[in-house]
C-alpha cells in the first residue's frame, strides 16, 4: 500500500511502520501500531502475571482458552 508522501510526513510515518487495518462500510481505517518500549512491556507483563496469579489462572487455563478460540475461528 502506498501512502502519499505528504501524509507520511505529516504523521511522522517511516518505512516498516505497522498498522491495524479496519474495514467499516466503504471505509478503510489504518491505525499505527506503536510497540511498547522494553521497560513498559516488562511492567505490563509483571502486572499481567500478578493478576493471573491473584485470580488463580494457570498456564494450562490459558492454553485451553486459546485452543477453544482457535476451534471457533475455523
């Protein structure tokens, strides 16, 4: 997909930037994905693990939930 240069410059886009693409009616919406910095990701991961532990969620529960969603997606 080619994004016009003036739009890329206005939005500060660079080669390799990634987007979420959403189609709605006759419109296509692009939303830039900005990955978190490593430190931010580590904090998010720690919070998620603490919350899972608090709720008693185990790795097997997560694997089971993923498998269930994948079966529905087929």
